[in-house]
C-alpha cells in the first residue's frame, strides 16, 4: 500500500537557527535513541524527506512537509525529526539566543502539528448524474482531506478546490477534477446532465470536437465540426496552470506543443458565447 504522510512545522520563537531537514522513518518497533541528553537518534535512511533546498525559518506560519511511502508490512511506528548526520544538514542562523540567556547556543527547535497519514487513492469525480434546470447537486466522492483538488471548468461551482463541490449548471456540463496527493496526480471527470433545456449546448456535444492524435508527441489538431466561430484554445497542466494558449477562427487549428510527458487538459472556449469544452490530453514522446 502507498501512503501520504503530511505534517506542519514552525520554528520556535526564541530560536534563531533553522535547518533544511525534517524526516520521517517507518518501522515495526520504536527507534532507540543513542546515549546523550537530549536523546539523539541514530542515523537511518529516511523514508520521507523534506525539501532540502529550503530552510524552515518561518516562526509566524506553519510550513507543510509531505511525502509518499510504500509500506512493506508490519510498520507500527513513525519517527519524525532530523534523521540526517551533521555533515548532511545545513544550518542557517540569524543572531544568537542571548535574549533567553544562551548567547552561544546555535540550536533549531521546531513545533509540529496536524499530522496526517492517508492511503494514496485515485481521485473520484463521482457518478454521472441528472438534475432539473435550476437545481444543484454535489459531485465528487473523495475523503482524503490532506490532498489538493482542482476542478474545471470554474463556473456554476461553489468551490473549485474542495473535495466534493456543489454545482448548478444551466446546461449539461462535464467537470474535470485533478487531485495531487504527495506528488501523485490523478484526473477524473463527471457529467451533470440538465433536463428541461433540450439537448446539451456544450460545443463538444452540439457541434462535435475532435482532438487528435491523443496521446501526442507534440503535434495536435483540434477540429470543431460545423462551428465556424472565434475560439480560444488553452492547455492546462494538472495544477490548473496555463502552459499554452492560442486563439483561432474557423473550425480547425494545428498546434505544435513543447510539453513534457504527462497528463494535460485542453480547454476550447467559444469567444462569442463563452461555452467551453474540456478534454484530457496525454503527451508521450
């Protein structure tokens, strides 16, 4: 099983040194400290490590640490702290601890809170559903709150970053959700069919949208059948960030994308009516 561990740290107010390490180690029995006061942990290769390019200096806010771990079975304990040796740890100091009576101390002391250990699971947009025009419905079937979520499109939806948002589209709409859980990214979709307004009016269903080839190595054609309008094509990564965008008029456009391997979303917007369609795109070189 693969798990996502997350927690938050904050540098104690009276300490003026920070380190770039915060680790976690999974074990079937407790780790035994070496002799010393306070007890020190023997070096082990951590299973989860914080970003070592960052010094955890913030005293006002909590800084999130997260990582994934694949269990081998029998783990009962998690040990959290700096499990690296001194020569593998960088320290950043700003002043001394003279104000609290220890002018020569160069220590880092952290508060920790909000620990979460959750199984890594694929995102679930929920089952397709039908509503009457004017009604609302909750979509999504997700439980792991430690993950981050991003829903598209961002209209007629109460919160694009929640687990299971409520939507009330006036026409049949397909919503896509991207879930990031400890760097593991999954995508799913759900269609909300709206009755009482006739056939769905999204461009994909009324006009027909073809995106090919998919998967693609970079060359991409978008064809909108029988829809000679002004369009805006936007390529989004799994975080919802725009990585490419181009306007065109007519029914077809050819794109040459310079993207890394991965999953993306293609959003085609009718600039005359603001109707849009979103499709999943796989880039594979």
